[in-house]
C-alpha cells in the first residue's frame, strides 16, 4: 500500500468546502470551554420559568365545603380540590416542615392518561391547539409525540416547582416517595438529586407487576418505580427505622409452637427440627429472609445461624477464642476476628446466642431469634400482581372508574415503614384517594392516629367515561366517595374536611382610586367581601392569612344566644374565636375576651358605627391584651 | 408551739453559733435544740433512720444558707422550726418548707415513718398508702411541668407570629394533659 496521500485536485472547489455546521458547533464548544461555562448540569427549556413559578406567591385562598366533607368540624384530615401547585403554596407557611411523609403518583408522561389529565397536559393541549398540532376534535396530528422537542421539558416544568415546594413542607426527618415508570425515571432521579441533594436519595423501589406490558418495541416492561428522597437522610435514619413487619413471621411462629408442643419421649427436638424444616421449605410464599429461620432451639425459639466473622477492619475487632462448651477447648477464630468487640461477645455468650459446632474446630455462629427480628428493612423489590383496582372494586366501584390506581398495600407499606403513629401524610396527586385509604388502614391496624392531607384537581370526567356514566362529573367527587366508602368498610370515623382552592375572598374590584369612586355607590364599596362567603370561608381567610394549620378541630359554641366559632382553641392564649353575627353586645364581647384567644375575629358589617369597633378593641385591650382583634 | 414534743424527747438546749461556719452569725438570734425523736425517747423502733432532731432557729431575715450550713454539719435528720412559723426539712436533696397553720403530728410505727409523715404533712399529702419517694418524685414532676407551662406562656406572649404562638399553645396543651393525668393519680 502506498502511503502517499490521495491526490487532491486543488482545482475542485467543492472538495475544499468547509463544513459550516461542524465548525460552528466546535466554535461554541471552545468558547464555552474557554469561558468555563461547560459544567455538569441538568437543565431543560423552561427551567427558569418553572423556578419562578415555584417562587411566585399565590393569590388564592381556601373555601370550606362542609357539604362535601365527612365530620367537617371535628376531622383532622384534609381533602383539597384544585390545582395542586396553588394548594402546595397555600400549605407552604402553615405546614412548613410539618409533613412527615409524602407519597405522590404524578402523571407518568405516557401521553395516554384518560380520566386523570392534569393541568400541565391541558395547557399543553391548548398550546398544541393554538399551534395547529391538534385538530379541532383534539386528536393529535403528530403521531409520535415522544419525538416532540418539548416532550420531557414540559413534564419537568410541571413537576419541578411542585417537588421544590413539597420539599419545604417535609419535616427534617421526612421523606417523599414518587411513583414513576420508564418514561421519566431517568429525569425524575436527576431532578430529585438536584432538589434534595445526592446524599439524600433514599433508594428506588421496583414494583414488579408480575405481568409484562405487550406494547413495547424494546423489552417488555413489567415494573414501575417508586423513588424515595429524604429531606435529610441522616436525620431520617436517626428517627425512622424504614422497616416493615415481616409478612409471614406470625405464621412461622404459630407453626413452630405447634410442632414444638409435640415433643415427648418418642418425638425428640431433632425430629421437631426435621418436621419444621420440611414445612418451611414447602411454603412457597415465604421470602428468602423468612425461610432462613429454619431451626428450632431447645426453648422452642425459631432462629437462623449467622456468621460472626468480621467483614473488615480486623484491628478493631475481638480476636479472643471462645471456649467450646463440650470439649472445653479454645475454638477457632475467623481470620479478621469476630464481628464484635470483647464486651459484646461476652454478652452474646451470656444470653446463649452463640451456636457452637460439634467440636472446637468449627467457628461458632450467632443465633438470630425470629421473635427479636419481626421487622425487616424495606427491600428494593416489591411484588404485587394486582393493581389498585381490586381495592376499589371491593368497595363497590366499577373496575375502570380510575386509570391505574395504586395498590393500597404498596402505600401502606411505605407508611408503616416511615411514619410514627401520629404523623401527617401528604399526597398532592391524590387521584383515586389511595393514600387516604392506606393511611386509614394503617391506623386501624396499629391503632395509630396518622392524619392525611390529600389534594387533587377537580377535573371534569370525560364524556362517556365510566365515571361520567355513574354520575360523577369531576374526579374529586369519586375520590371523596372512595375515601368515604373505604372508611366505612374499616370503621374509620376520622372523616375529612374538604377545602377548595379558590380566588381570594375579597371583591376583585375593591381597590379603586378616588376617581373611580362615585358618591352614589360608596355604601356598596364599604363591605369589601364577596357576599357569598360563608362563615367558614371567612374563618379560612383568617387561617390562610395567619399561616395557621388548616386541619385543626372547629367547635361551635353558643354564648348569650349567639353562635361563635372556636378554631383550635386549647384554653387561654390559643386558637381563633370568631363571631360573625349581627348582635354584638358588650356582654358578648366581654365573654369572648375572657376566653383570651390568640385571635378574635369579627365581620366589618357587624359594626354600625366605628365607635362600636373602638369599644370592642378597648374591651379586649383591658381584659385580654394579648389577643389580636381582627375585623374583616 | 407548732409541734408538741413528748416530755421524754425534750432536749431544749441552746446550740452555740460558733459550732458552725456561718457567713454572718449576727443575723441569727438563737439556735435551740428542742428535741430528739429516737427509740430511746419516743419508744419507736428505728429502721434506717436512727433519730430525728428538732431545731428551732430564730432569725429576723430568713436565710436558707443558714439551714444548709447546719444540715451539712449534722448528719441526723433535722426538722427546723424557723421563727415559730415555718417548718423545713431536707428530703433527697430537696428543701421542703411550709408555713404551718396547725400542729404538726408525730405519726407512724417507726422513726422512718415518723419522718416520712412529717414530709407528707409539709407537702399536704393526705394519702399515706403510697411510698413517699414516689409521691415526692410525682410532686417534683408536677412542679417541673407547671414551670414549663409558665415558660411557654411567656414565650407565647413574646412571639410575634400567630402560627408560632399556636404551635406553642399546642405544646402547652400536651403538657397540660400530662399534668391532668399525673394529678388524677
């Protein structure tokens, strides 16, 4: 072969043409590198906008919907309808650092959501319509929407501000779980890393659905993911065990007791062990961890043998040989020593938790008793062939009323392993209300008093959908009915308080310049509240304004034949006391003042003259100087 | 007298002030050893406590450090009568005092019980069935909780944000419930 270069015909202009695209790209890269703008980052078109969206204050308020609630006054659970971004903003100040666990099931971005289409999808649709991507019937003209340049960006822009706000709500030991599938798992993990910090990711659970999807061009997907991120993984692990009860532990214990009882002169301990070992090997539904407990000791305890050999750091370990109980000789010691220090080894020996071999040559093992290990760390695999449809058909719904509801058992396991009995659980993509159901079930199982706050969009059910046929015009109606029925089934009486995200309680045209005011209309402009606000709506305006929690008990009392509302009143120097009637006498004012609430609220229209208002203020100043009087 | 000491138990001797290292002995008028309650004087058996001394201390301005000094020098249990109106006893490192309206009674089947019943009378405990140690511990907890409630109340008044105030009130409410449970027992 000749190493002479191919002869270039210098007269051929085309062969010497510069590839301008490549040149420009290279130039950009070099400029970036020179200015040191090149770095590892995760960004998309619209990220800045999403950031600002999270930071923008809300102008919304919450309206009470007692008629849509169960035990509105007494319940400490919340059901919020409306855009969850607004809901999260309304929760920001009141629940800052107070939520212990969040589970969400956001849209997976498959483009196939049927009943539950969230806001972001809507705006996308509207955009598409205006840009001519959709035809008039709303059918997609562009078939492969995944090739759409905005496909991932839109989803990220939707989820980013919501996750950011959600993190603020988590307590220091709090944790969030996000359900997702193959469409956005990669982006979600990157996004959670950015928001929560790499160290705080608590792992991803794979839910094996036991049933492969048939519509894939690649491998057939049979699983979904649940990604976990803690607010602060160190504090989380300090306060939360992240353990679930072993599913079959009770069954194993019962069987072992049954076999142990049979022991007599003819049926020895080793016979019992033989029978027990056969039984446990025959049980197919036991996990590997459960099957390992394959032995019975002389006291009838079920145990497993675990090596005591140290995995590393031999310099820090105990290397002292043990004395074999039968031969009386010193036993062998593992190469890197024992797993424990001398003191712990003594303790194990004393508690009879060391298993010796037939002679001193066998290295002794440690005995793990099942009764002391009834809980197990939540593993990264979750097997469940059933979707949540089974949970909702059980309470009398048609199977296809929700698309892809999550199994109650899945969320129940997450709740059991990460919350204490009186903590608060949030789900702002509540959809079918599975989280609320799971909270109630967990409470009924362990006698807990966990509270839930769930939020969902009051989106209309599509025409000719199953939901519409049965008479539900919006998604939130079905969710509430599901929670009601689920509660009834397990006898849960905690109820829930329904609140609706709505425009602020003030009249919108109340802020007028002098020129806009007419003398004739002056009287109408005095009362700046929209007239259709109920007493509870006014109360919620005050709660939103004062950043008080929304799920505390309300009591209605009668004083001087007038109705007053007490909110979260726990004795002097606490709570809100409202009077919205028309007959505010001196005596009633005095009685309210004697309660010494933190806030006393009256309605502007209660006072005929400003002198009356001054009088009320003065009474409070004398009787209860620490009470803030609010006239709205 | 606040307490009637049986004749055999009366000692009635003046204790010289220079036996102790008082910071300022001039403010003490007189220390008198009034009586001695022991197996030899009131004919009750002694278990752990051999005898109880009764001291009267007269001083114009009450000063607890005087009592502390005497307690540190004399190993026996001492019931102090200050200016004929205040009774003081030390129990488990705590100084228990009471302004007495009526007579203090000598009750019990042993010297130990007499001491325990003195403490109970100082603390207004009517129930003598439960062990004193537990009762005193209870009172200690109740006092601490009450102190905590006062502290929270001041904090509520001092904070500005309503939601912070309410969170404190909630904390106080939990303590109040614990307190009610303790008192109910």
